[in-house]
């Protein structure tokens, strides 16, 4: 870590404790950290950039900001089937960031680190005249050659998703317009569930580690199910046909969707669930991965010859989708 | 890499070619990249954050911006004695960034990558309402356990620096106030040299790789020689006594320093030279590393009992230093 005057104190007070459990962080006192994937393993690395007011709601509880930026980044490790190891954090602080904010933010990171099995390895803090921004780089490990990719889907493969789709989009809408809850008929508890799905996504590490070498393609859903499945179709050279009725929705989303188009939930972002493809012959392993991890995995469609993603309703008609992969604020 | 609409095209056009030589980048089409330090080696990782108008001059040639952000980041690898491997890049684009800018920026990165022996492995691009900002995460490798640290300096060790000190500070001042050249008596060629030392620092990879397991402590000089040596004294539990007359200055800096205080050059930043300590018994290896790499390494002082960094003039008087580690704009 480096930084101007005063930044050293902040690093020592708020960030060094987050690195205490990771010897390779060298106590955040050196120019760089040391990472060791271990024998027969490769390092998986992903870098994300996130901005207040663009990628997360402004003026939020710093602990929620910590949860959102770390969990959404770790989701990229889940997509590759990686076991989490460490992360580095570049922070662009505004003048409004003071000690109380930092204390709450670093407490939030500590909670999320413990839940995710990951530790701070290094980073940098700078002051910006722009909005509060972060870049998180996450590190995980996989047995060499076993990382899940986007390009292995075959015609005939099943398409499946972890968890439920659309909750985060609904949570974001409720956070911005709480009165929608009554309109949708969702309870306070359900509204809180949806908001939590927005702020604290659940990287699906356990089931995806079990599907290394089993799933033919996988990615995490950050820009919306349809847009992200589009990456699998483009890199794998297949089409995907989804069954609208099979899309897994939470009880809260099932209520809300009566007032919305299903297409909204399929093209909204921030799910941080995993979409994957798998040979029908391996469907039993899918069931076992779901059972062992406690994370539901639902078959929602199939890879077909051609290109692009289409969603079919019960009558076999193609659902109109409008814009896909649009970021909603 | 991920990003909104249009970002995918930019990534394919301007960034994917930068990753073409690095198989672990997976063509920038997946959620993460794969890194392999190789048998018996560890990965060294460092994350930096840089902002236009704070860490580099605004409205500059994009190729110079590319040089500055990549070279200053790779300098952290040199400090640890690491061999460069790859980097990820988080970019916060402003609305003013268009195709011509990106083309020039990515060409600049291509040139610097080739010079540094490093390749793009992944990243993220987002639009910001704030200033143009970057976070670069660099990866290198060292034999396991051989990374140079800051905490190994011993009383009696020699203190040495690579290259020359203060050029970047002078270059920055000239870039902001070209008339100073006449005042300092530096030629146009010398002024161009100083500006290049600001924009295109030289990570000292070769001599530092040769000093793995030899130097007792090392770091790169980003906040100014005095401030950065202060990190070695703090983590190693020694003091450092510098000989003012021994500080290596370029011919251009030798002219300019007649009009400035030497202390300015010792407390300015952006040198991206390496400061190191080494047992006097190993001084011959230091000479050999300098000779083999063609990078001058100059002994400038010695580690002493106590704490802090002091600079002594020829009469044995302590030089007043004023503020250390201040960023000059």
C-alpha cells in the first residue's frame, strides 16, 4: 500500500487488521504481496471497478458498500470454480470519507472476508475529487487446467442457474422507491430480503467448486441473465433456448412479477448468481452439487444449434425482451 | 473484463490485442484470468491507484499516460526483485475519452508492455463522472521465499540507490513552468530528458532480480527518497545516515540543483528508482549487478543504530529537509 500523509495511519488502523490472517500480505508494509497457489494449482484473478452512484446506491451504510463491492467481485471466482484466496483493494476516497465511515467500512469488510474465506493482501488509497470509487482484484485457486470457462457449451447441453433470478433488481427498485412494495404486494420481510439480495449478493463458491471439470461453461450474472448467457452463446458458438416458466423466482419476486414483465427480471443486473451449461449425462452431479451446498440449481433451458438467447413461454412463443444488459442506474 | 454497452467493442478493439501474447488472459472473454507462477515460484502482486491531475499531469498525450501508469506500477515488482508476468487494468473513463484517445492509449500500452516484458491479463472499464482514473495491478514471480522486503536492513549495511535522484521532480516542474529551464540553465535536450524521466520512469527490474537474496532491504522511491527510506528504517528498526555529496544526480539535475535545495530532490517523488540496503561484504555483487544491467548503483549512506533518516553535508552537518513525502501536485 502507498499513499499520502495520513494515509499510512488509516492503512495501519483500518486495513492492516484485515490482512492479519494472510502472511503473504506482509502486514501491508511492503511494495507488494506474495501469493502461492500451491502445488498443482493455478491462480485465478479478476479485477472489477465500481463507482458510487453508478454501481451502487449513494450515501449508503459503509458496511453495505463493503459487502457489495467484495461479494460481487468474489462472484467472478465462483464463476470459474475457484477457491477464494485473497484480494487487493484500490480505493478512491472523497473528502467526505472520515474515520467513522472508514471504521464501519473496514468492519464490513472483516465480516464479509470471514464469510467468504478471503483476506486482504494489499492495495492503495488515494483521494479523488470525483465520486467514491473502488477497484477490487480477487484471487482464487483451481487445480491447473480445471477453471470453468465460457466457451465450452455444446448443442444439447442443459442450461442451469443457481439461486433465484431478479431479486437484486427488485431490491434496487424498492430501495429507490419504497412505495412499490405495497403496489407489488410484498411484505416488509420480503422487501428487506430483496434489498439484502441487492446489497449482499451470494457468490456461489461451494456448488461451483463441485462443478469444476463437470459444467461445460459457466459465468456469473452481473448484467442480466439474457445478456450474460449471450456471452456463452457468443464464445461457445451455440444458441440458448430458455423456458420462461422454469426461471427460478423467490417468493417475493413471484409476487412482484405479477406487476412487472418477467423480461425485466431476466435483463436486470446484479444477480451474481451463476449461469452454467452441462451435459445431460452429468445432471446427477448437478443435483449432488446443489444438495451438498444447499444452493438450489435449476435447469432453465437447453443449448441449441444457432446463436443468441431466446425465451419461450408455455405456448412456445418467443418472449419479447427489449434492451438486455442495461445497467439500471 | 466487463462493462456496459459499447464497452465490449472497446475491449475487443483496444485491449484484447494487448492480451494476445498471454494465454492466461483467455482473450479477455472470461470472468477471470489464469496465472501460473511456475514450479518453485511465488506470485508477487501490487495494486496502485492513479488519478489524472493528482498522480499525473492532466490533458497529456495518452501514450504518456499509459507509460506513466504502467511503468510506475511495474516499479513495485522491481522493488521486490520480481520478474514481470502480467497486469490487470481497471479504467475509469470520462465522457471525453473517445476512440482516438483509446487508440493512442492502447498503442502506448503495447509499446510499454514490450519494453517491460509484461502482458495484459484482464481488467474492467467503467464510465465515471469524476476525473480519469486507473488502478493497475501488476504480477511478477520470484523463487519462493526470495522476494526482497523492507524489513531486513541491519546496522552497518550500506544504503544504495539505482540511477539518479530528483529528475522526475524537475521534469514535472518544467512541464508546468517551461521558463524554469532558462533559470536553471538546462538545455532543451536536458529539459526533454527530465520530462521523460517524469513520464516514463524506468523500473529497475534487471539489477534487482540479480540482487534477490543479496540486498537486505529494498523498495521503490515513489514519495521521495527520504520518505521512502523512512519505511525501511521503520520496518527494519535501524536509522539511516546519508551522505549528501554521494547522492547521484543526472547532469541536468546537477545544473538545476544550483538554483534549488538538494533537499527538494530528496523529498520530491516519482523517481521510481530503487533504494536498497546491503551488507558491505556483498558490495562486489552490487557492482556486478550494476555492470551486468547497465544501471548505475551508487552507495549513498549507511544503516546506523537508532531511527529515522538524516542527510549529512561535507562538514558533517545535518541538512534541513522540511516536509518529506509530499506529493507535489
